[in-house]
């Protein structure tokens, strides 16, 4: 039984279409009414978009229904599917807690409620029947004001029992005008000892080298080996890892063919830069993590040796430090009762 570590999965994009459809039917029939049936909804929910911005609009569909009251419903089904169908041993869920608070409240009130959202997600993720080691990455967002993003950084520092790092989301093509803010926030996070990743170098318009020194991992980062391979030695020296999410680039129109990723893997391996293969938004894609690996392998984009190297890199770069072990160690920790049963 192969075990996987998932380092880049969004809480909103993790809801598989069938689960979301059933929730709409039971709790918000008006949201389901525009669609003739489930098949029509699934086609809308999972079809490729023309741009990253168009793709990211889908997140708002789920964010609005992921409240403090409903999050346990969605997280239970997420964890069950990840354990049963994906063999996940380790999972980092990322999301923006502010966007799970009621929109009618003031900014101050919403900021105050973020801690309760983090607690709900953390407690709902601890399931004895699906023992996946997991933690949260809190996302700053390019659509949110400085005060909210700073509060997200401080919240990450205040709740290490649930949070292992911070991220910056919202489309890397929108960072430019506020770059000084983001550099200050990442520098502040590092001063607090917070692990850092960030959506960067995903699109040709999202290449911001000034942010790279502040990141421990790079969310996506595919434009570095594709367009800026001269940066790879710096990444290798800093020990940074790319979080590559293959299906995303087809869904957002960033790449036209998965074969384009062969250059990404070849150049990174040659330069000694680690890659963790991730799903990003498994629900939006109808794609489980083992099939991301299988797709890359069967299309000769990576070899078996590179596949194994990516599996190990994902565990090695996991932010929840006490679980940074080799996959075999996590296998013994999580599946010990099952292994004893087999031996008997």
C-alpha cells in the first residue's frame, strides 16, 4: 500500500462534485435549481476554464457554503475520501479563514471569528477512523486588505496546534501593485517562525522574483523551469520545493498539454530542485492524487525513479515538523494496528 503526502490542496476545491450537489439538494435547493440534473452540474463544476481568474471564481461557490456550522460536514467527507481512495498519510489543507466568516459582519468582527474557523477545521480533521496526519495552511489573499492579511499571519503564529504555515492566494498575476505589502508580511511571518509557501510563477504574468527569498516552498512555480531556468540553482541552494499540480494547468488554460511539464521535471531534477506532486483542487478536477502520479508516469513525463523521488520529497518538505519522516515511518505509525492484524 503506497502512502502519499499532499502538500497543496485547497479546502474549497477539495469538495467533490457529488458531495456538493447533495449538499445543495438538501440544504440550498436554489443553488441546485439552475442545473437539470447532477450530470449538468458536474460538467459545469469540473470543465476547463479559459484563464486562471475565471477558474478561481469557482472557489467563491464553495466558500459561501463552508461556514462554521457546515465545515464539519464537508471535512468529514474530504478526509474519508482522502484516506479510503487516495491512501493519504499526510495532508495540508489550505484556505482563507476570513472567507468562511459571515459577509454581513464588520471587518473587525470577521477577523475575530477567524480563530473559531481554524479551530473548527482542526477539530473536524481529527478522525480516529481516518487517521491522516494533517495540518492547516492559512492563505492571505490578493483580494483582501492589508489588515486582514496581517491578522491571518498573526493567527497562524497563535495557533500552531492547528496551523503549519501561511500562503498567498488569489492569482499570482494580481500581486504586482501590492508587492511591498506581501514582502513585509512574509518577512513578518518568517520573524515569527512561521513556515511559508505562496502561489508564484504559476502563470507567465505571476513571476515575482522579489518574493522568492521569503518562501520555503513555491506553490506551482512551473514558470521557473519553463521560462526562467537561470533561477533554479538559487532554488536548489535554498532547498525550496515546487508544489506542482498537473491537472490545474489544463483546467486554467495555463498549459495546453501535460507533455509541457516534462521540461519542468527534467530541468528541476537536473538542477537538484525538489518537486512535490499535488492536486491543488481535487474536487474541481475530479482527480485523486495517485492518479496525478499515474498520469505523469504513463505519459512518460516522469520515470518510476522520479516518481519515487517526488513521493519522498513531499514528506521531506512537509511543514508539520514532527511528522517529517520517511514514508515507511509514517506507515508504521498510522497502520500499526492493520499490520499487526496481517502478521497474526
